[in-house]
C-alpha cells in the first residue's frame, strides 16, 4: 500500500515544527531533519523504520525540552501508524 501525500505532509509538518523551534537544541533539530530527509525520499516501510529509530534516539537526550518530547512522540506514533497501514 502507498502512503497518501496528505498523511506524509502531516508528518513532515510536525517535523518542521520541531526543526524550526529555536528552543530545541541543535543536535535534536538535526536528528529530526535527518529523519525528515529519510521519510521524504520515499515513504516505504524501511525508511519509516529508519526515521523512527532516529527520533527514538532523541527521546533519550537529556537536553530535550519538556515541550518537545510530546511532539517527537506524536511524530513517532504517526510513523508507526503509517507503517501499519502499509502492511
């Protein structure tokens, strides 16, 4: 199954919110940006999994702002949902 452009745009929008937040440390914004690049290439299951792992590593960063953790968890949740829809 192919991921709809609307679903992909929604995930990318959530990622852009984190990337453009100057209150988020640079290393976390970089990881989210890398995940966005992976997902943007082609929304296949392998890329969604790779992006999920990149974002999951961010959650363990002690410099993670309190307001950013739920945003990243929401992105991970959306990526997982899209992976399930592909099956």
